[in-house]
């Protein structure tokens, strides 16, 4: 008994973490190896290392004569910003690495959320780590406390994530709106209400929350937070992130492709639906994403019509393609000119696949987005579609390279994803008749 007690005290104990230790994710790795490994490859860990972030922030500081201040680092390196270790993020290479990015302690020490955008989180400066367990096994390493903000089964947990995932720029533009979109969706207060950010983005599995003796088997939650971005420089877990992004994109959009029309003309009727994102698709940095439909129509072996065909390494340029169906936000300045950088933007146009709204019933078609393409004078016997996405537009990357802020080697690290769900091939033989049209799903 004594031996067992000693062993379990040693296992769950370890030395008490100092405030400095608590701020360093490395000091969690020994007892929480799974959480640490997943987080270490996440975009939360990459947030202040991302070369595109560093380039944009540097350019933004220059172009606004420093007026941006700590606006960007307050979310991308929140601990360093709040400790006053950087005032504008241009000197992040002088800040200890473990104090940058969205870290364990930053999330697990949130005590209150004071707004719905721009990271309005209150962070404790104590030694308590807040989490989902009211009955956490005691450890000498740190104190614990149950918090509904850290419990995906509680609606409040979406406030913690959401208020950092909505951005209002200094010009007053509500640039990123993931949290607002979620609040207006069926997942927040409609028939599927109760699906929080964590329910979809932190998959549960059975395991131990800490790799020490004496802890019970519990539901634990994925900390790799795969979205759309992947690391653009060597980074732990890059391949795993790439696979996770592809997997979740595969089931995000559903399509139905119908073809018909009178003799001598072809009508292509394409329906797309955002079936699993708890907000619009794309969301968040929708102004930097490039998502679009590639459509190709054939007669025999000949390709007779196409839209959205973009070679690898070429930017997507809507002006070259009048039929292009693309998704995302476009930013404008005061004079109505299109701009890439968000400190210049004062308005935006949005063309996204919305999530079903609060009144929707899943499967009722209310979130369908439909477009017709009329191919006059063309007969077609095969149509192929793909929905494609790039986390970052190559036009944005080229803009940052041209201004001297980004190394040109980054360009080739930008992936292009093909979403499996809406990749379809229509031929008269494989389609089923639906009214005047024949369709494949
Ligand atoms: C010496 C081992 C040890 C170290 C080091 C350690 N923890 Fe823990 N931690 C535990 C144990 C044990 C539990 C309780 C697990 C259980 O009850 O299943 C725990 C629980 C937690 C919880 C859940 C609290 C709750 O009430 O829900 C969080 C969050 C947490 N730790 C974060 C961290 C972070 C962040 C670090 C690094 C700064 C860290 N831990 C370092 C052992 C450790
Ligand atoms: C301190 C602010 C902050 C908080 C709190 C926060 N995030 Fe993030 N999150 C970020 C930043 C910044 C990035 C982007 C990093 C990058 O790509 O440079 C990000 C990236 C992500 C991504 C990846 C997006 C992509 O396109 O790859 C997901 C998914 C995500 N967060 C979900 C969550 C969830 C779920 C929570 C709540 C448990 C949460 N975040 C809490 C700031 C935050
Ligand atoms: C973006 C915010 C965020 C970051 C960063 C983060 N966590 Fe968590 N963590 C959460 C949330 C939210 C939960 C609660 C999940 C749930 O509903 O049970 C959680 C749960 C946990 C738990 C409880 C067991 C479980 O899986 O539910 C542990 C332990 C933990 N985190 C440790 C860590 C460690 C260690 C790090 C850094 C290596 C870290 N977390 C980074 C948000 C975060
Ligand atoms: C019903 C499930 C679901 C809910 C709820 C949900 N998401 Fe998502 N989220 C997804 C899916 C699916 C995607 C798209 C696939 C992907 O990006 O890998 C996504 C993508 C994202 C992205 C990347 C978007 C982009 O285009 O850049 C971010 C960031 C994100 N979610 C954050 C959040 C936050 C914050 C919340 C809560 C306010 C939330 N999500 C709620 C399923 C969900
Ligand atoms: C309120 C918090 C917040 C602020 C302020 C903020 N970001 Fe972000 N940033 C995020 C989140 C959250 C994401 C992930 C969004 C997504 O995946 O859709 C992100 C993603 C990014 C990305 C990667 C995706 C992309 O757009 O290419 C870059 C680069 C970036 N931010 C740059 C900046 C710069 C530069 C600034 C300042 C001008 C800034 N951010 C200010 C929260 C913030």
C-alpha cells in the first residue's frame, strides 16, 4: 500500500511547475505527451512562425507607419504580446519561442470572455490550469479547475474559440466571421444546436489525459486543430496535418451535377451544399483562400468547353474566366479598388457556401447554392467537375514576394486540394433522369 501510494504520488506528482514552466509547452510534454505532440504540429503552434504571417505583419507595419502596433501579434503570439515582449511582432525572433503561438497555458488559463471578436480573453496569472474535468486527479505539477469554457459539451466553449476567430480590423471591417457564422447556423441554435467548435474540431477518443499512474480512462480530445492551412516550412507533423485537412475537406461539400437542354444546346446545372462545416465554407481568412469549381465538358475525345481550369503553380485569375464559380471574400479599399492586404481594406464582397441557418432542417435543401451554365450551340456527352481549394492565393503570395517581404521559395509549398465529395463525372449512361435533366450525385 505504502509502495503503491509512493509510486502514484511520484507518477502524478513531479515537481510543482513554476509560473515560467507553466508558460512553456515543453514542460507539459512529459505527462501529456499525446496532447503535446498534436498541438506541436498545429497551426496554433505555427501561428507566429508562419512566414506569410511574418511577411504580412512586417509589410503592414511599414505601410501603416507602425499604426498596426500589436494588432496582429495579440492573436498570433498572445502571451508575448501581453507580457510586453513585443510591441509590433517585427522582433519575434528575439522573443523566446515558447512564448509565441497559441499555447497550452494561453487556452487553459482563460477565466472569462469579454466580447465576441479580437481576442477579448481574460487570462489568469496563477498556477491553475482550467479544463473539462471536475474530478481531475490531483497532481503536484499544477492545480486544476473545471471550466465550462473548456468543456466542448458546454455552449460557452464556443465563446473561447470564437472570439479569437472573429476579426474586426482597425478600419472597422468585420474581416473574419467564423464565430458569427456559427452563431447564425443550425449548429448554434437550430435543430442541431449544441454542436460547438470543439465538437467538430477536437475529436474525442478513449485514453488517459495524463501519462502517469493512477489516472482513469477518459474521453480525451484531439489537439491538432486541422483546418485549411498547413505549415509552409519544415515543421513537426506537417504530413499528418496535410492528411487531416484533405480528409475533412473531402466531406465538407456535396454536389449534384445535372445536364440537359434542348437539341443543340447544353445546360449544366450544378448544386453545391456545405454539409459539414459549422460556418461558411470557406470561412475565416476567406479573403486569402482560393476555392473554385473546375468544369470541363467533352464531346467524344474533344474538350469543347471549360471553366476554372488552373495549371499547378498558376494563380486563379477570375478576370480571364467569365464563367468562373469561385468562393471566398474579395477586399476593397475606400476608392473601390481590389486590395490583398487587410489593413488597406474598408469593405468586402463575400461569395461563400453558407452553413444551414437556425431554421433549417438538415437535408431540406435550404443551404443549396445553384448555378446554371448555358453552353449554346454545343452538344456534350461527358461533364467532369472538381471543387478545388488553395489555402492561400498565389496572387497574394506573389504580391508579398514582389514587395520583398516573403522569400520566393514559399510559393511552391502552397498546396492545392481537390475535394473528393464533389468530384463528379456525368455521362448519359451513369446519370438518372430528374425532370428535364439527368443528374449524378
Ligand atoms: C507531472 C505530471 C504533469 C505535468 C508536468 C503537467 N500535468 Fe496536467 N495533469 C496531470 C494530471 C495527473 C492530470 C489529471 C488527469 C486526470 O484526472 O485524468 C492533469 C490534468 C490537466 C488538465 C485538465 C484539468 C481539468 O480539471 O480538466 C489540463 C488542462 C492540464 N493538465 C494541462 C497541463 C499543461 C498545460 C501542462 C504544462 C504547462 C501540464 N498540464 C503539466 C499531470 C501533469
Ligand atoms: C488566441 C486566439 C485563439 C484562440 C483562443 C483559438 N484560436 Fe484557433 N487559431 C488562432 C490563430 C491565430 C490561428 C491561425 C494560425 C496560422 O495559420 O497562422 C488559428 C488556427 C485554427 C485552426 C486552423 C485553421 C486553418 O485554416 O488551418 C483551427 C481549426 C482552429 N484554430 C480552431 C480553434 C478552436 C476549436 C479553438 C477553441 C478550442 C481555437 N481555435 C481557439 C487563434 C486562436
Ligand atoms: C486552442 C486552445 C487550446 C490549446 C492551445 C490547448 N488546449 Fe488543451 N484543451 C482545450 C479545450 C477546449 C479542451 C477541452 C476538450 C473537452 O471538451 O473535453 C482541452 C482539453 C485538454 C485536456 C483534458 C483532456 C482532454 O483531451 O479533453 C488536457 C490534459 C489538455 N487539454 C492539455 C493541453 C496541453 C498540454 C496543451 C499544449 C501542449 C493544450 N492542451 C493546448 C483547448 C486547448
Ligand atoms: C459542424 C461541425 C463544425 C463546427 C460546429 C465548427 N466547425 Fe470549423 N470547420 C468544420 C469543417 C468541416 C471545416 C472545413 C474543412 C476544413 O477546413 O478542414 C471547418 C473549417 C474551419 C476553419 C478553417 C476555415 C477556412 O476556410 O479557413 C476554422 C478556422 C474553423 N473551422 C474554426 C471553427 C470555429 C472557431 C468554430 C466555432 C465557432 C467552428 N469552426 C465550428 C466543421 C465545424
Ligand atoms: C482576432 C485575432 C486575430 C488577429 C487580430 C489577426 N489574426 Fe491572423 N489569424 C487569426 C485566425 C483565427 C486565423 C485562422 C483563420 C482561418 O484559418 O481561417 C488567422 C490566420 C492568419 C494567417 C494564415 C491564413 C491566411 O490568411 O493566409 C495569416 C497569414 C494571418 N492570420 C496574418 C495576420 C496578420 C498579418 C494580422 C494583422 C494585420 C493578423 N493575422 C491579425 C486570428 C487573428
